[in-house]
C-alpha cells in the first residue's frame, strides 16, 4: 500500500500551513512547508508584477522541485506519511496569471520537464473562501509583502484556483480531492470545525487502506 502523502492547497490566506501543522501533529505526519519568505523577489513582485514575475516564479519552481525530490527520498528511507502545505501545481496557477504568454510557454516547458517523474500526493485537501474572508486573514497575519496584494488580484486568484482544481480532479482521478469552505468553517478558532476536518482526514486514511 502507498504511504499517505496529503497536500493542503488553496489561495493565499486560506489557512494551508495552519491546517498542515495540525494534521502533522495529530497523525504524526512529517510536515513539508513551502518556502515563501526566503524568496528574494517577492517584495519586488508585488510592487511590480510584470517586471518581476518570471524571476519570482522560477525561484519558487526550483525550490519546490528540490523540496519534493528530497521528500521522495525521505519517504523511501523512513516510510513515514507526509503532509505538505502546497502542491507544485500552484506554480502553474500563479505563472499563468502573471507571465506574458511567451514567457509562460517557456516556463510551462520547464515545469513539465521537472515534474515528469516527481512524487505526487494521493490526497489533496482544497481549502477555499471568499475574497472578503481571505483579505481579512491576510491583514491579520501582517506579512509586509502581502500588504501590497490587491483585491482585484485576489479575485482573479480565487477564480483561477477554482478552475484549476476542477480540471485537476478530472485529469487525476486517482488523486482524491476533498473540499472545505473557509467561509463556513473556521478550524483555527473553532474546535468543532477542526474536529470535522480531522475526522474526515482519519476516514480517508482508513478508507484508502494506506499502510500504517
């Protein structure tokens, strides 16, 4: 049986890292966190998206490629379940929105080469929420570079995520996609909401007959 590899995904501010940490602590999964603050282009990206989008996206792609290669080796050696607070497919979501078509096609070619034999999760937890909710949560956590994120950008990002997940689910029937609405559930502050999610995760692990 395959070792559980769960990915938590969704737009900026939806709670991916918070939920991934809780799943890791509750079920004893190894936690894989994406590199965000270390990206040297990120502040410049939000100041001038057109100018700095390619550099920003390439940094993320290369670092996530390295992380996932490392986690593939980790699973092979340790046989331990993993939960990640991102899926590398998010690179395509952001790059398609921010890069001009000529650069995006080059970027997509590089992405396909790098991810051809990459380890894939067997479960994707998709967190989503309204733009109002996301903007409030982004403001509350107070990251300096995120203060420059516009409402228009978030509207586009939310729509892009919904469409990408819809297509992803069709193209990858072997990967279970589970959705949670962040407007209806506040798993950070509401213990009942959190328990509902954790119960669902536990049922998934049992139902799909993952190896202990």
